[in-house]
């Protein structure tokens, strides 16, 4: 986002205003989100909870520029995402957002180091700077000792830590995590949660969709969804 855009913003980092999403398949329509509004500040860690099908993943995808709302606006630094061209939205995803999903989605034929390098390949940085960022990200999630291994040689918890390294290697201001501990045991889940809350401590904004009370417990506040609407925020 440009400095001008930043200057025009009123302080909140991200603002969702009356965001709705309708999925249409043939004659069928599903209203996945209905006029959702909220704001996120820099350095906030926010939980997104609600029953299966309540719209959590749909909302994360829209915040991250993976999908566009049917109506309503998402403003980042005061800039409406829906006014961005496809190319600009791609840049937004690359430079501003880091995604962590339930499954790690590492590329099986690439080493951990190569997987974490992937988001940096198009970045206008020197090869040395890219290497340095990958090294730092691997260290941050404590997976350096597995850097030259393939994902299939890692435990589930290690794979998810590598996926977190890949999500943060571009130093995103917004980290979106969709059930990031869904496939992990309690000890590995706790490590991922600790990492995510550490990113908020660095001033990044973190949104975590989760059913797990231990995950939700570390968040500053919770946006509770039900059938596509916000039923409470705390
Ligand atoms: N691509 C799609 N096409 C049609 N309907 C969809 C699509 N994706 C999601 N939906 C519908 O939108 C609603 C919200 O789905 P979403 O995946 O956002 O829920 P969720 O809260 O993430 O659920 P879960 O906890 O099970 O992951 C659901 O009714 C779902 O069936
Ligand atoms: Mg989901």
C-alpha cells in the first residue's frame, strides 16, 4: 500500500464493511456471509470461531484477497481491495498476507528450504537477501535442522512449522490462519499457537479461525460467526 493510502487511513489497519458473499452453483445459492463488519488493528490477534459452515474460511479468503465479496468492502490501509486489479491483488497477497492452513500444503518434491523460498521467488530482492530471509524464517519456527529434508520425512508438527515459516518469509503484516492446529496433537498445537501469538507481538495482525478453545484462549478478542453473520465480538 502507498504512503498516501496509509495517510488517508483512519488508524485501523483493516476494515471490513458490510461484507456479503453468495456462492452460486447452477440454480443454487448459498449465502455464506451476510453483511459482516469489523476492524482489525496492527498487532492484534483475533480469533474467528463458529460452527462448521458459518463462514470462517470464506471470510479469511476474502480478507486475504483469495476471493472477492459479492458486496461490501474490505479496506486495507484505507484502500478498498475490490478496486485493485487482479495484478495488484496478487501483489497484495504476496507482500501483505501470509496464509497458514489446516494441512501444510508443502510441495512434496521440494526440500523444506526450497518450500520456504517459494513465496520469495518473484520478490525484487537479491539472492543473498532471499537466502537470509529463509534462514531467519526457518530459525524462527525452529526447523533449521530439517532444512534439507523433504516434507515426507517430517513429522506433522514439523511440517506445519515449515508451513508457518513459508507464510512469514515475506514478512507479511497480516497472517491468516485457518484451523492451523486441526491436525496436530496438543504439544505441537501449542507450539504453533505460541508462534502465531509471537507474530502479533512483532506488530503483525493475526486472525485465527479455530474450533479449539486453547487456540481461541490466546487471542485478544473473538469474532463469533453463525450462519454467515457476526453474533458476538469480545
Ligand atoms: N466454493 C463453494 N461453493 C458453494 N458453497 C460454498 C463454497 N465454499 C463454501 N460454501 C458454503 O458456504 C458456507 C460457509 O462455508 P465456510 O467454508 O466458509 O465455513 P467454515 O465456517 O469455514 O466451516 P468449517 O468450520 O467446516 O471449516 C457453507 O454453507 C458452505 O457450504
Ligand atoms: Mg473452514
